[in-house]
């Protein structure tokens, strides 16, 4: 399994996810924007807006290569040489406040000295935490993980709980998920097995999101719910700009800014020292996110 084959499989994964999401939304169609990177490689960024369900979403594919830059060495602890990186990244911002934001990415990285690794993850960031929906989400992730290694889910869940966290707020971004990085032969899986794990996770993504959307019907949102949605989107922006490794890698590897910032919500808000009403749904969600996430299973 060489890097060209991996690149091809990730490109096909982008096609599959986009097709399934178009069926789920029932209205919006992805638009593709092809781009090239001066230092080597490029990608295809696909976006949707103003759908029945998805207010803004993106499914980005990239395959870039070139010399490890000084910025990459200092910011990402890399050594001299050439690199190749490919992956698929998905972010969906729903129209309704009771539907969750969801993010997924799978990626492959290789250095010219033969070092390689896979990484990725998927996490759910509901504006309003629903523990039953969170449990269904985690059950789906465990099913994918258990197919490859029964230790993956518990290990990668803890990793996600730690990673998808806003330390400056002492607050979880959402209900977690799984996160993994630097996975190679040391994980006791072959390169093809690790690739298949990433592909299976990607194929499960639209199934998981359909389940979240269909979990229950929702009425027309209130102004209070829309206001809360905008505030929670603001938290999402804070995490991506301050802490997200994928965003940093894209910036410091001279990636395409529009594609890197595809994850930003269509509209967000910040309100000084906002405190929700005691025992409101907003208050319950915030208290949950301010506490340590425990097992959902």
C-alpha cells in the first residue's frame, strides 16, 4: 500500500461522504473548488450552504507534499526532509439548534525516511446535550473500533476527551468521540488495516449523522435557542483557532487558507460574561460541558 493508493482511497471516500450527505439533506448540492499548493500538491474542497438540515458544511480532500519547512519543524516538532500528507476532513454546522455540529477527519502522513502514521477522529458538539443521542453516537464509534482492536474505543475516547477541550474555558467542546494520532505498525495493525480503519470510520460518518438528525423531531427554533446556538458556535471557533492541530498543520505547511478555515460556522457570537438562567436547558448543557465527561456506554 503506497501513498498514491492511499491518496486514491481518500479521494473516493470524499465522493462517498458527499453523496450520502446530499441524500440526507435532500436540498443542497456540494460545490467543488479545486486548488493547488505552490510547494507541491493540492486538493478539492467541497462545500454546501443553506440546506434543509445543513446550514454550512464542507468535505475537504487534500494531498500535499514538499520539503519540511522551518515553520513545520518549530511548530510541529518535525525533522528535515520531505513529507507527503493526505486526508479527508468534514465539518457540518446544522441549521437547527437541536441538531449537533459534527466533525471528522482521517489523514495519512509520511516522511521520506520511511516514517509514516495515520491519524484522525470524530467528535460531536451538540448545542444542547442529549445523553441518549450521545450514547447512540458512542455505540456506533465503539462498533467501528472493535472491528480492529477491542482496546481502540476506550483508548481513543480518552484521547478525544482530552483533545477536544478548551482549557481557557475549562470546558469540553461537546460530548467527545474518538481521536487518534501517530498510529503505525506499533499499534499492532498493518498499514492496510490502519487505512481500512480510517475508511470504515469515514463511511460510517453519514450513517452516524443521519441517526443524530432522525433521533427526534424538532419544532421551529425559538430566538433564545438561536442565540444559544450562536454562542456555542463561538466556542467552536475558539477551539479551532487556538487548539486544533489540523488547523495549525494546514497553516504552517502553507496550506490553502479557505480550505483550512472551512470548519468555521456561518455565524457565531460572543456575549460578555453570559450566564444562562438557572436550570434552563442551556444551563444544564453548560454544566455538563464544565464537568468531566464520563462513560456514555
